[in-house]
C-alpha cells in the first residue's frame, strides 16, 4: 500500500487533483498532496525518486502534450504513475492506467476524470480493510464562526 502520493494535473483538472487527494486522505489516510504540474516542477519535483507514487490526470485539450511530457519526465525519475486519461500516449506511461472511455470538452472533463480517482480511493480503502461508509473523523456538518 502507499503511505503518501502526489496527485497532479493542470487547468480545469487542477480541481480534480484536489478532489482525488481529498478522497485519498479521507478514506485511506494516505498523505496525498494535490499540485498543479507547473507548481510541482519548481521544488517539489525533488521528492520524486524510484517508486514515488504519482496520480496523473491528463485531459484532452491544449494542455495534453505538456502534461504528458511532464509525467514522462517523472516516469524517467522513477515515479510509479497512475494515469487517468482518454489519451493513449499518456496511458502508456502508467504502471496503472485508468482509461476514460469517453471524449468530452475540456471544461467538462473534471466531472468525468474525477470518477476513476474516486474509485481508486474506494478500492484502496477496501484493500486496507477500512470502512468507506464510516471514515474516522468524518463530520457531516462543518461549523464556521
């Protein structure tokens, strides 16, 4: 099992990275950090070595080539990649590909791309024998003052 990971994307799917990281924290107690691929390249990339887990979200659209190249560089540094994408080139980089079977406009892609991340979190939760319906510390109401 993983104890930590980075979830990275860019553009509209930066929010997807945040949601997947949150689900991993809530359900699996994995220290998961969301990043924009642009921000990750400037410092945090130093963390990546052989076996470092990275969940990559690569949507179709103008950022696809840049993201695929970025994750290729992480793979060359030894990262273990889980890739969520509809793009064959991005999926080919993954030790664990999570293919998206549909094509949607980039602005709509976070709704589609988050589902494999949520299912990944659920699968890891069950593999660790945790109860996904009763995560520790869950509060249905957030109090603000």
